C-alpha cells in the first residue's frame, strides 16, 4: 500500500508561484481565476492547501470580521476549488479537516469538474448555472445550434449598419460596464473594480485580454465585451449593451461576430453564468450548454453571530 500523500496549508508568502501556476495551467480543469497573478490582485491575502509536490492545489480566499476568519467568493472570480490533472490523488477528507479547523464559516464557489466525493457531508452544495459554447468547430456548425429568436435578432441588426471591431481600450470597457450595470451590483465595491483593473493590466501585457466593440455609423458604442483568455477559454467577464444597442440587437451581433472570429480554434466561450432571469435565455439562444459549478456553504459560527450569516 502506498503511503498517503502529504498536504499542506500554506500562508500567502509561502506559496511557490512558479510551481503553483505550472499546476494550474496543466490541470484538466484549469481556469484563469486560479492563476497567481489573478489571485494576487483580486484577493491579496489568499492562502492555499496543496498536495505533495504541488500535484494539486486549492486556493483559499479568506477574510476576517469580528476577529473570525471565514472564506468568501471574491468579485470577478466565478470558480475556484481544487485544480489537478488527477482527482484520484486528492485527499478530500484531509482537505476538509484543515478547512474546518481554520474557518467556521464558508461561502465559496468551487469549479465544475469536481467529483461528488469532493464535498464533506455537513457542507451545503448548490449547483449554479454556467453556460458555455465550444468554438472548436466551424462557424457554420456553431450557427446551426442558434435558436430562431437569435436568428431573428441577427437579421434585425442588419438594418442598423453596425460595425464589429477590436480595441485595446479595456479601461473604457470597464468604465462603460460600471456606468450601465454598476448599480445592479452594489456588492461589488470600488476596491473590487480597482483590483480587477490591475488584473486586466497584467492580462493585457501577457496577451490574455481581448476587447471587442460594436459601433454604429456615428461611431457610438452600442455593445462591448471585455474577455479574458487563457489559451483554453474566452471568459465573458464584462459584456455591456447601451440603450441604443438593445434596440439594434447589438449584443446579439457582437457575440455572433466573436464566435465567427474564433470559430475553428480549440477554445470554449464562457458566458460566465447565468441564473438571472432574461440573461439565461439570451445565452441559451446561442446553443450554449450548462457546465454547472458549485456554491458551498458551511456555518459553525458561535451563537448569536451564526444568525447574522444565514
């Protein structure tokens, strides 16, 4: 019988970024949110549990309130959890013993690929929708999966003389997004947006950020998409449509053109959601399929603090 693998809970300063990123990049379920540059900016105090020789890694995103440490889901970080190329080597029981020893409250999101035995019995698990489209086939093949409502809207957009173009101005894309949708997400703070801007700055320098715009004849922005890219996925992090753009079906036109641009490449377009009414049907119109991730909950806070975190 082989000896059990050692696992470690590491402080932020003890994490070997080079080995960490190698593990994340080569994991079967690799996601950009787990890259060290992403975590360093979006949650500077992140820690980790790792398997022997970084054979698997688990980023933890802690906060402290009233002297109590807990795990939370950072803004712009849809899925974390365990990353590996061999889930059979992961010691799930020891992971949960370590987590629960250090955190009395957990509200975090783990990724789509995790097997059922990942979760401890006393942890609540809720599936959340994440819709994706495989872009590896031809554009014609992708378009065959479009729903009739989408095809009608694409036909409608032809009457508005729309133009699809690449841009490097990710700052404008973020500003545009905040202006149109910021009020819908009061939980996302100014600091969160500033942290995300730092992520984008690094991603841009590494060729991991793409911006695409749709403008009308007057060069007014009708729709915009800020996409992060890790060589496997195009992440639809910020997608904005103006009032005029909605009337012109500009977002339908935008995403259709993104698919046209990247069709035939080994990429997945990740819509980043959604269970929101109105948003989910829009994504499904593109033939998107659900690749659910997991929202985890655990509350062993002392009374009466436990009541405040329900």
